[in-house]
């Protein structure tokens, strides 16, 4: 899941496999987290008393759309992936999510998530 409206960000990510940059150009670069990591942290917070009653920032990494396209080109060479978007820069904003990282002991990477998305869409 990419932070933001799921239908917009997931659609923008998937459209990159069809040579479509409209969604990416309309959405800024963002923070990424795979929905399975959100679910794992929620489960742990609900079932581990010492983790309850707190708020956790659940983000795995920053990304930009050119990274998304690069991952697609690497893993799906037959897909029609757009050229890089000129001037596309990753966010410089910093977030503190050390506690979430320590609880999960690792995140599902942007690359793993996008490869699994592509495969689920038949690429």
C-alpha cells in the first residue's frame, strides 16, 4: 500500500506497467509501506500488552516514481514501462519510525511489494 488514497496510489503504481504516467504525475513522491506490515504491527499491538495504548508510525521507506519504474524494468522487461519522469526527486522529509522498525524487525521492501503486485496482475 502506498500512503494516500489506496485506489489512487495503487492504481498509479499498477499503471506504470502499462506505460501510463498520469497517476504518478498527479501524485507526489511518497512514503511506502506494504499493507502486510501494517497488519503485522496492528496484530502485535493488539496481542502484546506492552505495545498497546500507543501510536505507531508505520512507514518502511521513501520512494519516487522513477524508483518504481526502475523496479518494473528490472523485473518485467516485457512490460511497457514509462521512461523516467524528469525532475522526480525523493522526499527530503524525515520521519521517525524506529520503534515500529524494532517491533517488526524488518519491512517488506518497495521492490518486493511491487514485484508481487506485477505478478498478481499477470506480468
